[in-house]
C-alpha cells in the first residue's frame, strides 16, 4: 500500500508542477492566466515591493534549503526517500502558485518596444527561453528531476540510483541551460514594467547566487568528472571559458536543473 501511495503522490506532485509551469509562462508573459506580473490589486509602491520581495524570498529559501545535501539527510528521516524529490517539487510549485496569486503589480514602464519586428523578436526570445527550460529537462532525466523515477523504482521494489553524469544537448554548451532559459524568458518582453523588472532582477540575482552552492554540491558528488566539465564548459553564456566565468551555480538545479545534481 505504501508503494501505491508513493507513486500516486509523485504523480499528483508532478501534475501540480506541470500546471504551475504552464501558469508561469502566462504569468510572466501577461496572457491567458487570471493573474500576471502586471496585474493584481493596486496599492502603495512600498507595500507592493515588500510583498513581492517576501514572495520571491520564500521561493528562494525553500529552494536553497531543501536542495542542500545536509538538509536532505535530515529530511529523509521524516519523509521517505522515494518521495523526497516529489515533496520538494510539490512545495516549490505551491509557493509559486501563492506568488502568482498574491503578486502586487508596480506601475511604470522601463521600456516599451513599439516596432512590430522588435516585438516579434522579443516574443520569439521569450518562447525560446521557456523552450530551453522544458527541452533541457529531457536532456538530463526529466522523470528523475521531478521525482517520478524515484517513486516508480520504489513501486517496483527496485533500488534507486542517481542518474549518471551526462552532458547531452544544451549541456554541451553551458552547464546550466535551464537557468539560462529562465533568465531569457524573464527578461525578453516587449513591455518591461517596474513590477516585471523587479521579478526578473530578483529572480536572476537568486539564480546567480544559488548556482555557487549548486556547483559546490555537483563537484562533491561527481568529483573529477564534473571538475573537468567545469573547466571546459561555461556556466550560462555559450562561448565563455568554463570555471573562470563569474556567477557560477544553480535553481537549484536543485529545483530546476537538478537532474545532474545530487537529489
């Protein structure tokens, strides 16, 4: 019965994640979803900034704390290992949904591209960013990244083993393509409002800081193989030298790029 529950829980968590991912596209892009980065209850700018920073901070804390190996060792004394990743994914998704629901818009336009070609190019970049994120999960192990493989292995009575280190597809060119995709998607907009700018800037800052911790965990887990990869492959910007590139780490690949990370 425990195995059936674990598998059902993992699938439910994955479904919540998938809905959240689709909602995030509309939220950032400003279309189709009930709330967006530029809609919501109006109010004083100071209050809006404070609320938005708290919401983004909650997501960052959850990701950074729960992705660390030391926390996982303690956490799995309470939560079965088979659903540890699913629980991480579920909590991250719930916090994002709360962020989407309570986000406060901030008026003011930073830039507004009026030309048809410019707008189309920015929308194309926006779509490319989200596509990089989604496709990148399949270039590592999509089902492991979101907890399904762990639960399925447990359901079948097998022994779970972490995915082997691999550098397929986008990972041949940058170490953290999922994070690169998020950054592109957050900044590629024809109309950048102050609220959108806050969202993009804080999210990008979190990614750059978080990647440092993730890189440390990846080096510890994969050893010389990852160190060699790090020397030859840039973190986020294709074409730059590997380890010398500033701002190295990950969503937490923990939550975002984690297929190659200890999970």
